[in-house]
């Protein structure tokens, strides 16, 4: 009986830790999205050139993870979740034409 109680307590602790980790990861993603929302001046091409990912990558990853959970989220819905508004609206309001330097860096770093 003591062994069973010990196992049950360990399972509870593991489940609680997993749940807390999920909450922390979700909160971290929300902070990242909030930060990107506050920094609309940072263009996707700059993110790609410096970090190798951008808002579009985040939306693609969001959709891919939703598929693993059997959720049918469209690209449009995933982008709206990441951008905080319809993607076309964000592009119209905030996306600037990339400079030749930005394009050259992108081509050099992401030649695929």
C-alpha cells in the first residue's frame, strides 16, 4: 500500500510539473508575441537575417503543432493568431519594402 501511495504521489508530481511547464511555455510564447507586436518596426526579413525565423515561421509552427493535436487550423487562422490581426492588414500597415542589402543578406543566408 505504501508503494502504491508513493507511485500515485510521484505520478501526480510528474503531471503537475508537466502542466506547469506547459503553462510556462505558453506564457513565454505570449510574451514573445506581445514583444513582436510592440516591435512592428522589426521587419520579418530582419528577423530572418538575424535569427533564422520570423512571424511567418511562428505561424507555420503554430499550425504544425495544432495538426499534431488533430486541430484543423488554417494558415490564415494561424497567421492571425501570431500577427494579432489578419495578415494582409498587418502587411499593409507595417511591412516595408526590403532594401537591397536586406535582400542580399536573406539570399546569402537562406539559399534554399
